[in-house]
């Protein structure tokens, strides 16, 4: 495989023009012993924090003992209107904007946005 040095040089020039001189420099050109020592100390600090041997707090949730870090009080995966559970990205959008899933939006909100914003929700028997 032969390298087209003219093409590489043109790409470098375009990158330099768009992003500046720093974008095409070798990262090692500005690295020194002080930066290396600081980087190593930061890595050690992060590693020490991750390896904390402190026991994690547990909590009962739906009959299971769960790590508290795994539990979030704001569960956006369950529709408060129909109680359906979903991982759909489309539902996430509707959960965030309308506080309901896509199906409930179509059934209860679409065309009646003002009423929904004012707080109306369907009764359980509906």
C-alpha cells in the first residue's frame, strides 16, 4: 500500500486551517516529565477512589435486595398513565416532554395538548 504524501499534506493543511496549529501537532511535543508525574498521580487517585472497599448500601426493592447505586427514584421507563414498561428511545422523548409513553400520547394527548398541560389525566377505568 503506497502512501499519497500530497493527499496527506493537503489534509493536514485543511485541518490546520480549520482547527489551528495545535490540531496537527504530535501530542508528545508538549509533554514533559512534570505533566507525566501529574498524570500518574491523577490516575492513582482515580484508581484509589474506584477500589474503595467500603461496603455498598443495600435496599429492598420489589422483593429484592439491590445496591442503592443501581436504584433511581425517578424511573422514566414506566409510563405513569398506562403503567407499561419500555426501553424505547421514542418513549423516552415522550416521557420527558409529556410525562407519558408514545401510545398514551397518541391516545390521550395529541390534539388536546392544552388540557394535558393544565393537568388533566385519564381516569383509571378509561
